[in-house]
C-alpha cells in the first residue's frame, strides 16, 4: 500500500516497459553471468528516456532555420535543412503555432506566480509526508514505498531470480546450505522484518563472489564467496550486511529516489528542451552515488551490530572486506560493484568496533563461550 494515492498513480502511469524495469531494479543478481547493479538509477533513467522517446514530437528540429539558410535564403548547407526545404518549411512554421507547442510549455507560459507556489508547496508536502527515519541510525530519508509494496516487489524479484539460477541451487540438505542456514538462523532474531519468510539458497557457482538478500527474507549466497568469508564469522559479516540493507528498507529508498530522479529529469528536460540523458546523468550523480555510499555505511553499521548481538566476532567484518577487495582486484567486478568501496569502509568498521563489542558483551556472548569453533572446523572441511 502506498502512502499517498499519487505514488500509486505514478507507478500506474509508467509504461509497461518502465514498470518492468522498476521491478527488475530489485534484483540483486548478475544476469547471464554479467554484472548486474541493483537499483541502478542509470538503468531507470534510460528506461525513462526510452519512454520519452516514444512521446517525443520534434525536439531535433531547430526552432528557427539554420543561420546560413535564414540569412541568405539560398542553398542549404546541410541535408536536414534541404529536407526542411523539401517539405516547404512546414516543419518550421508549426513551431510558430502556439497550439502545436508542447502542453508543458504552454502551461508554463500561462502560469501565474501563485501556481508555482501551490506546486512547490505540493511537492514539498509530498516529500515531507514521505520522509521517515531509519531505526538504528536515526537517519532521515525520503521513502514513498510502503513496506508491503517493498515485500511484494521482493516476491516478484524472487521468482525472477529463481528462474535465473534454476538448476544451480544446492539442496536444502546440502552441507553448505545447512551451514549458511545455521548462520542465518542466529542472525534472524536481530533482524526485525515484518512479514519476512526466511529461506537460504546456495547457488553453485565458484566463479561468482556474490550474495544478496531480497526484501521478504530470501537469501542467496554463491559458493564463490564462501572462501572469501573463510568461516562463520566472515559469512555472518556478509549476511549481516545484506540483511541490514533490507532491515533499513534500502531497496524502497533507492526506488523512491529513482522516482525523484525521473521526475526531476523529466522537468529539467521539458524546461530546457534537451535530451533526457544529460539531466538524468547529473541527477543520477546527485542522488545515487552519495546515497549509495550512505546506504553502504549504514548497512555496515547495522550489520556489524546485528552479527555482534548474534555472538559472531565483529572483527571478522574487517577481514572479510580486506579479502574481498584483494580477490576482486584482478577479476571482473561482482560484489564490489554493488557495494562500492569509494568510502573508507574498513576504517569506518574499525570505528564502530567498540560499539559492536559492547553489543556482543551485552548479549552475554562471552558467557555462552563466544564463537563456536565447531562450525569453523566444519567449514574447513568444505574448503571455506
Ligand atoms: Zn551493501
């Protein structure tokens, strides 16, 4: 359920192609072996551009004839101008007809100052109404997607991912699936996600160093990331981070931001009569990159606390990210492409370790013997 009907209407108004892309934005899996960046704004922006192309009317034509043509009235220099001459200049004349001007520009020209004030207040109200707080970190952010809608989209993505990895998922009784599940079961009590139905899927693909969790609690771990995890603590660092993205509703936030990006790019493009690429690129930079870093840092912090409360060694997170950076140096980007290392991740994690160790103590983890060595031994048996 959307918080405002306008959001619903906005989604409905998307073309079938853009709606499909919106749902596929939720996928956190490389398609056909290639790298796939989830919630990619550039992806949504290009979809929007495609939609706009369908609506375009005559933006490539100059508002006035080329200078040479206009001044001298003689032989045109360009083939396009020649084409315009062939049509008797009709294409130029229609720009002088106010009835043929785009509706948006006509509305803009006729708008009174108070219209802008009303529109501005409406947009601000919508933004403020749909602003919420991330529970653990207290960060305020724009999020117009409800938790239920996010779960629904997660479910849709789940079916798509299952179709993609069909035949490569290890059975529920496979030792690796059971081990990953054991780590997950210890983390779940720390992850409050309403309506979640947790399930582990280990995908047999030693060349893929990736893992992700969909809204709704479907966990996917590629066998290629297990050697990087090294042991249960390393795996808890990965799962903690991925679960934290879902706990903090980052998928919904990214989608909400992509709506803002699309809307703003559309307005900028209509106002300045330029291709959708430039404004969407600029807005992508403005919204996506800093936001992405913010979300990564937040997932690191929440995940670290989560794994500590579940009695996993929080220092393992530093080791995991160091190994991951090393492993991805010479190979095509996989996990790191969706988890940018453009901020000093390990420094930040070290900064949170004191807090994480306090959470570990508070949970009585020392009293129950701390880390469970049996799992570590068993994990060696399977080469990770
Ligand atoms: Zn992440």
